[in-house]
DNA sequence: GCCGTGACAATGG
DNA sequence: ACCATTGCCACGG
């Protein structure tokens, strides 16, 4: 049968496969592309279960802070950094600049902690 | 079929 | 900038 019970994770893998070389996306972005909003954890879980030789560019997925989120046990984080560097993606102050390398996200959110502070302020004053 | 897990994200301190 | 807490929910045991 052509279409089968595609596990939900397969959908995630399809999205990740579409991230072009030299670009990065956040877990949240991938989730959104899958039609899930606010389900970024599932993306992380899916990638966690990823088989070793899947050919899926898992290293192009990072967290919203522009950093590598996985632990460096087994040197996995270092490995990811290496793969990214190989594609020309550089870290600036220990983070990836979404304005340069973001696949979907264009740039307002990263390093722009002002908006985060503003919304926090608005919340406080309105409460 | 319930429960713990998790490579996240947003908020608070 | 860093740490803790909370919300989110599919998957496996």
C-alpha cells in the first residue's frame, strides 16, 4: 500500500530533510511546518529516536536561542557544531544568527531580547 | 490504557 | 547571562 500509517515522526523527518544546506531551523519552526504549533518537544523527541544513518540533516535543527540544545555526552554537541561549521554556519557569541542562516525565521526574534522584555513589562503593568 | 520521558519554548527571578 | 518552572503531547514500556 502506497500510503500507510505514516507515523507522525515521518512527517517531521520530511520537513527536516527540506532544510537547505547552509540554513538552520528551530525545533519550533519544524513543528510549525508539520502543522503543529507549540509542539517543539515532539520534534526533539523524534530526532532523538532518529536512526544513525538516516541521512536526515538533524544538525540543522537548533533551539530558539540559536544554540545547540543537546548535551555533549558522547561529544554529540561538538559533532553538531562541526557539521554546521562545515556548511559555513558560524557561531557569533556562541549562537547562530538567524538573520543570516535562518531557514524560515527572518530575524526579529533572535538576540532581540528587547521585545521579550517589553512583553514582560506589558504583562506586569496590565495585571 | 495510564505514566514517565524528552535534542523545546516562554516566562520569572 | 543562568537556573527553575510550567505547558505542550506523541511514543514506548
